[in-house]
């Protein structure tokens, strides 16, 4: 073996020649072939892979859409009509991209729920979780700017309302908004820069997803029991076990996506966006896409501009600090009798907020919005730290391979540290 | 280099503390230079996103008031923004003038929002001070809210007949554009 060459185990001489100089094959084999993965994953563990595939499909369809799209305030709307009517398969590419944004958010929201329920954000995966929140923020920015591009009524007024959020910043707010617009209102300069950024951000997402996965491969995956892997008896090689499990989920997911594309392509969209942008007339209801509704509801439920905007940003901010808000040492909700009720309640709360965001703010809707907003923050800032203190977790299993629970020595508390268990799993 | 840095300043190594601070200075100086350089490169990029000269070029608009009937208003464009010009009824003027300033979210007298002798004309930038929607209320058939001025459909802000905010979430009164009366029936905005 010559000095300076990687010691490759690849047999094929050509591949070996490459691998000794650039060990990509060895790396893929290590990270995605033999990679030891907990043997007890359920289908919630499909969603990271689904998100990765969705991201790739979005980038591909987006690049081809851009070949026929014109980012000019006078031509954008008709160039989208041109894609829909004249470009070969333009309708298909656009509908895949359009519904793909919704699919992306469904997948990532379920992915986040998985993390919340099974405690994947806790030690040692805090940074992995925070990178996930960064991805979520980048996704939101990308989806928002993408929605502006067809330059319909909702594109225009959505852009107006969201960019104006920054006018809530004291003193410099108005200058920041004009800087974002490149003018005194949303207009052609705004459309141009949004197109540029909508093209750029997905590639930043690819970069952060890469870091997210690198961090995952340092700590290893969590699992439905939330206890650490103790040895080889607890794991399976990623390939073929989880490549196959992920493929099953992927087939179902792509079928659902296709069903939207071919049978109800406009179900998730707003019909008002098929009216060209009119800067002189605000539509009767300015409503964002469904995946932003809960956040929009939080914004609207406070009758004070600065506070409403601050709360909306804080609703994502609390996710960043969640690893330090949760005081319970037990990861999986399976062993947390109280928190396992609170997490699904949070989902109900988010649906309630979604309902509020989609309806006119009057009467009952206003009240529901305030209660649901309060619950959202109470969940993270009060219930999560408190429940961790007083909740008695169920006894944890000894290991993933032996999910049999030893009789607790006394009382109903968690089992004390055994010979194999590390403190983390049973404190 | 790392070794030298680690030992610098130790009494036995032969380098005094003065030597260490000299090294620190040598590191800080190019660092500061790099920060200034990065800023100098970043600023043209950032500033390129601000409104460009053609957008800034101040256009003015003249508006003929004759077609506006009492009790209704029109919307004209100025600098890409909608401007409301409304012909107020005597009742509306009285309501706007009589309200106690302490009741207002942003206290301002009606007289400060119209031109002397032209109290029947209110000219406003028609952009909700909450998040920038265009409030309804120019047509008498539009929803005008509880105070008879304008109602914003986006998040329910309400303005009175002087364009002052009376119900949140909007924090401020509708802005006034610069304008002047050319004669009784003609104004120039800008
Ligand atoms: C574009 C969006 C995203 C992609 C492509 C992505 C990709 C992945 C992949 C491939 C995995 C490993 C497979 C799995 O465990 O399901 C993973 C794990 C993980 N992701 Fe994401 N992710 C995304 C967004 C997020 C977001 C928004 C969060 C949280 C706010 C998040 C939190 C996590 C955590 C905590 C893990 C480790 C979970 C565990 O092993 O239990 N991810 N991600
Ligand atoms: S933009 Fe008018 S109330 Fe929000």
C-alpha cells in the first residue's frame, strides 16, 4: 500500500482505484450499508428519508419550472399559464412542485412530531434537533417566496402581509421593509429577488440536511423505546433492513402525492391565486397556505402588532430551546404517563390554531385563537419543565433486544442502574 | 506556531508577557482589517437591494376632485401606493372633530389631519398600518367599521373618518401623504 492512499476493502480493481483516492464507496458502505441501526424502528422513522426524497424532487421540478418561468411583474402570471397550457408536461411539473410543498410540510411536521413524542431532541441529540429547526425555518422561507412567484392575488397580498411583519421592529422596521421590497410596496424588484432566493435556499437546505445527517451518524438514531443501544444485539445493518422499510413507506407516500397531483391538484391551493395580482385591491380574506395557518393564527390572536409578531417568531424559537426546557431524563413518551397525553394534546392545539388561522377573526374564532395560543406556549414553557419534575416514569426495559421489564425493587419507580444499564436510561 | 503560542508568556521560556501582547496585537490587526474588508464588500451587495434611483424618483400625481360625491372616496396611485381621497359629510366631520383625544390609540386632532378650510377632504395613504393591506370604506356600501371610516379585512383593524385607528391590531393612524390644494377642486400629491 503506497503512502497517501486510503486502505480500501473494495475488491473490484477500478472501483478500488477510485476508493483508495476518494473513499466514497467505503463511506457509503459505512454510513448507509452496514450502519448499525436500532432494530425496533416503527414507521415514524421513515419520515427523514421521505423528507430527503421530497427535497430532491422539489429541486428537480423547480429547476425545470425555472426554464419556462419569467420573474417579471408583468409577465410572471402569464408565464405560469404558459407552463400550464403550452409547455410539454408543464402542468405535471408544476402540479408536482406545487403539491410537493404541501407534502414536504406534512412529512416534516410528522418527522418533528416523532422527535417530540420519542424525545429525540434530548441528550445527546440537541444539536441534531436544532439543525432540524434551522431546516424548518429555511423551508418556511423557501415556501413563502415560492408562493409569491405565480404573482396571483394571494401571492401579492401574502407577500405584503408577511414582509410587513418586519415593520414591527422598532425604529429601523420601515427601512428594513423597504429594503426587502426594493421599493415602496411589493413590486417587480421584490418578485425578482424572491425568485433569486427561492432558487438559492433549497441548496442551503441541502447543506444543512447534510450536517443534520452527519450529526445523526455521530449520535446514532433514537428509537421508539428511547433507550440507548447497548451492543450489536440491539441493532441491524441499515441495508437491507431499513432501506427496504424506507422503500415501503416511500411507495405509499409517492402514491398519496400522485393522487393529489392527478386527481385533486388544486385542493390544497387557494382559488384567489388564479386572479392576477392587483396592488389596488386586497382580497376579502388574506389566508396563507395551510402549513402556515397555525403560526398565522398566533400572529392574529394578539391585538397588538409588535407582540403578535414577536409571539409568532417565538413559537418557532421555543423549539430551539426545547432540549433544555424538558427536565425529564426519560426520552420516549411510552414511559411517560403524563407527557404522552400532553404531546397529542399539542397536536390537537395546532389543529385548533390551523382552524383559527383559516377563519375570519371574529367572535368565537378570536377566543379559540387566544386559548390555543396560550396553550401552545404553556405546553413548552410551563408544562414541559414541570411535568419532567413530578411525573413518575414507568420502568424502562433493560435493552432494545430484551424489552422485558425487571420487577422494580420497591414502589413503581424506574429500575435502578443494573450491570448493563447506563445512568441515562433509568434515572 | 501553536507550541510557541502556548509557551509564550511562561517565565521559563524566555519570552516576557510583553511579547505575548505583541503577538495578540499582530493577530488582532489583520483580523480587524479583514472585518472592515468584509464589510466593504458586503455593503454594495446589501445596498443594491434598497429602492433604486428610478424607483426613488419622486413622481407627483394631480387629482381632480369634482367627480367625487359627498360621502364617498376614490383611490389613486402615488409612488406605487394607494391614496384615499374622501369627501366627508358634515356629520362625519363633526364626529371626527368631537372625539376626545384621550380615547384615541394614537391621539391626533382632526384639524391636524386636514388642510385648513378644506375639512371636507381627507387624503390618506391607504395602507393599513398593521401589515399593509388596503382597508375598505371608500364606497358607502363598503364595510366601514364601527367608527364609519375604514375597515381592514385582513385582521380587522378599524379607522374613523379622520383615518385614525380606533381598534387594533393596527398601532398607528393611516399616514398622510404630502399634498397641496392647487384650487378648490384640484390637489397635487407629492
Ligand atoms: C428537509 C427537512 C429534513 C430532512 C430532509 C431530514 C432528514 C432526516 C433524516 C434522513 C433523518 C434520519 C432518518 C430518521 O430518523 O427518520 C433525520 C433524523 C432526525 N431529524 Fe430530520 N430532516 C428534516 C427536518 C427536520 C426537522 C425540521 C427536525 C426538527 C425540528 C428534525 C429533527 C430530526 C431529529 C431529532 C432526528 C434524529 C431522530 C431520531 O433518530 O430519532 N428534522 N432527519
Ligand atoms: S393589515 Fe390591516 S389589520 Fe392587519
